[in-house]
C-alpha cells in the first residue's frame, strides 16, 4: 500500500504544479487583455476629444471674426466722420485760428451743421443713450452716457450729441491718444447708465495735410452702450448642443472678468472670479490663448474649452461645451466595450479559480480538462480582441526595436502572403523585403530614441507618405501613407512601434491623371479662344495667373486659389459662339453686340455646368460679374458672392485694363490701381484689390507682369 501511495503522491504534486502554471499563465493573459482594452478605450476617447477640439475651434474662429468685424464697423463710423470734408474744413480753420472760434468763418452755422451731422450719425449707428423708461416731466438734465462728440487740438469739447458724456477720465485719455495720430479705444466698462459702455476715437487731420505720422488737429470720439449688436455675434447659427456657450473675458487685477452675458442669466460685467481659481476654464484660456483642455466653467461644471484672442483688444473669446454632453455617446459606447471585455475576462477569472481548485485535488485528469477549457475561453477572448483590428481595412502591425513582429492583423497577413501567426517572431525584412523594411525601420528607430527621452506618445507619433520604387518608372512606384505610434515596454516586452499602413498608390495616380487631363483640356480650350480673339490672346491665362497670386497674397485656402485659377482659364469659353468679326470689331458696337460680348462668361458657365470640378468653378464663373454693392445680374451683395468669384472679378478687370486692346493702348499699373481702388466696396471687394496692389508693389508683380502691356503680334 505504501508503494502505491508514493506514485499517487507524485502524480498529485505534478498536477498541482501544472494547475499553478496554467492558472498563472491565464492570469497574465487576462491582465494583458485588460491593459489592451483600457488602451483601446483611451485611444477612442482621445480621438473624440480631438474631434471636439476641431469643432469648438471652428466656431471660435467664426465668432472671433464676427467680434473683430463689429469693432472695425465702429471704427469705420468714426472714420467716416473724420473724413467728412465740412468737418475737416471747420477743424482746419479752427486750428489756424489757434482755437479762437470767433475767427472761424460763419462759425455758428458750421457748428450747427456739425452738431446735426453728429446727431444724425448717432441715431443711425446706435451711438446714443438708451430710450428712457418712465420719463419724468421735469427740467432735470440727464447724465451723459452715450453719444458722439468733436474735440479740438487741446482736448476741449466743441460739439456733441445730446447724452454725450463729458470729456474726462477714460474719454480724455483716448482723445489724447487720438490727437497724437493713433486710433484709440475705450475698453468696455460699466457706465453711468449701469450698462456696458465702450468708446472709439479717431484723429481729424488738416485739409491737404499729406505728411505721415502727423498729429491731429482734433478728434472724433463716440461712446455707445454695448448690447445685442455685439453679444448676438457670439451665438453660433444652427446651434444644436444644449450646453455650448461662447462668451468674452479679460484679465484685470488678478481677476477674470466676464464681459458678455452668461448662460446662467448673469448680465455682462456682473461676474468676476479669481485668476488663480483651480482648473477655471477662463483662467486657462487667458493663460493659453488658442489652447484646448478639460476644465471647470464659472458654475463649477466640467467642460471642454478652447479660446481665441480678439485683435487689438485685451479680450479673449471662450468657447465651451459640457464634458458630459460632448462625450455622452463616446462614454456610453466605451462603457459597453469595457463591460463586454470585463465580462469575458471575468469568465476567464472564474475559470482560473476552477482550475486552481481542481488542480489542488488528486484528480489530475479533471484538473487538466479544466485547464483545457480555460485555454479555449482565453482563445475566444483573443479572437474577440483581434476582431477589432481585423475589421479595419488598413495594415496594422507592431514591431519592437529589432523590427521583429509582435502583432499583425489580417490585412497585414494578407499583404505578406502568410498567416498572422507566422508573422510573429519574424523580422520585417524577411516578411516585406529589405528595401521597404529599411524605410520603416529608420522611422521607427528615430521614434523609439525620442520616445525614450520624452515618454510622450502623442508628441512622438508620426505620419509619413513614402514613395517606393524608381521615380522614373511611375508604374513601378508604390506610395504608402504610414502612421507610427510608439508603444511603452514592460518587464517582459521591450518598447515597440504600432504601424498603420495604407497603400494610396492608385488614389495618387488617379488624382495625378485627373489633374493632367484637366490641365490639357484647359490648354486646348484656351488655344481655341485665343485663335478666335487675337486681341484678347493670353487674356484667360493671365487672369488665371493673377487670380492665383491674389489668392496667395490673401492667405486663402488652397482650394480657393485653384478654383479661381481654373475659372479664370475657362471664363471666356463662351466666346466660341461669338462671331469672329464681332471679336475683332474696334468700335461702334451695337447694344446687342455689347450684350453678347459682356455675357459670354454666362455662356461659359452653362457649357461647364455638368463638368465635375474639385471646387465651385461654375459658380465662380457665374458670379464673376456680380458687384459688391448688389447691382450685378444676380443681385448678390457683399460676401454673398463667393470668395473665388470676388478674386476672379478683380483679376479680370486688372488684366483687361493693363493689356492693350484694339480700341486703346495699355494702361499703366498706377492708373489701373487707382481705378480699382476707386471702385472698391462698390463694384469690387476691397480685400482682393489690396492684395493685388501689395503684390505689385512688394512682391515684384510690376516686373513679372510688365509683358502684359505689350501688344500681341497676332493682333497686329
């Protein structure tokens, strides 16, 4: 019996150690699965945060532009007064009389006219006190709170609208700055009316005073109550989220002042918080303009926040949304994923306990069976985790510092021609070839070296577009877009790099083919137009070139410049239907002939309407004849006209005037610039004109386009 018990004891001991080993292995796998699950969830949450950063930033950009536009509109009102000829003449006479109003010609009449001018401007533009409620019928003078006033070179008030505050304190400082020749602004403050008040001041210069940097002979100052005309610009049209909010703040004496109304009903300038309030969203925005973070708003709620500075003002525009609302869908989705993963891992944990309990018994066969079941469940969990990456269409693989594969999804295995399991433990050179492997290995090596110092995954991740093959043999080229994300190592696994590879060869080739075909088609159409109209030879090509230069000078998106360039090349395609004898006719055009020539661009738009362009080319051609003041054929006004069309209109007019025609010679660059400036904000948008003149004066445009003024040989 003793001899029989000894082998049984040995078997029991071996079974227990086997159970311990199996349990330990499964526990390690479960921990790894949990770590991967949390890593995946963290990446998903980070992607959603980045998406919200973009969305909040877009709205913040548009709202800050609206606020800047409002400020410029107020200065424009003051500028209109300072440029009034009667006002300038009065101030010039007063300055020549050294402030003695009695020496001014017909001074009472001039002063009365200026007072009426200021009152009319104030009534029209909002520079006036708010309407009084419950007016008391008594001869009591109201305290001035808003209006427009005119002061002389000594800062003394000359005329002003009813309700204009006296020239003192903040107003006097702004007037002094304006008299020195600089525009001045009185920052928002709580005025005598207990309402937000703001001021604007510009200098008045003497008549025929063309010197630069001269001091003013007087100043116009306007004070206004700030209300809906500014604060409504903070509201984003089409807002759908319940907790989004945009407001203005500034820093003052270690405090954050909230300048605009708040969503909780707080009026403007009625709330301020300490600048060092922990995790305050407004404090973060003031410290890091343009930054993005998760902070707490003025009500203590956790929010996603970004900001934008307001030009020439100590204001900051803050855009925020409740974290709970922004990430609600994300958190719900990730909670579901985490729950499923934990349930799977929990099942594995139960299996580990069962294996441990049965392994400690003498029934080795039962314990081994339990271990087999546990291993099978672990395999199912691994399959579940692989399903996440295998469902992606791109190649996803992880390698360590020696380029050895530690992970590969199904698309990676399919491209390599072997199974994902066979890829593990092999080097990149043995799987994808030494040339391609070296390119990616060099990138990974740089990332791992930097990552060892910074340990910052987001900072060290890189994206590359790599061209493989002989540049001279386009058919042999392979273009791969790759993302490289550093992975932290642990005790058992060295640091590595997760690679996401996407073959964009065909997409790139197709784009190049399309661009080449479009360019060839445009050149062919241009040659047809030039042959029919020798006096306008190269006109479309030059308009396209000038349009591209103007768009670049305005720092517009690339698509705007490309659209204007293509539209400029094709705008006179409609001249194909104009008789050649009409194109070369030098004078005495009949009204219907003028209309046919003038509207040929509309024929071009109709011809191209069904052609798919990468941008609004047809709309640009169709709207190039629109005028800034809304008197064009389609009655589009101002920025209702798309930007490429506004750029194209200026370029077309410029080339037309600078080039010789059958009925006249070429104009000079200076004359064309004066004509265009004279028609700005009536026929043309001023911004493209300013960009064109800057290009001519400071970018070598005059020399580069000097040949435009030469008459074409075909036109002789």
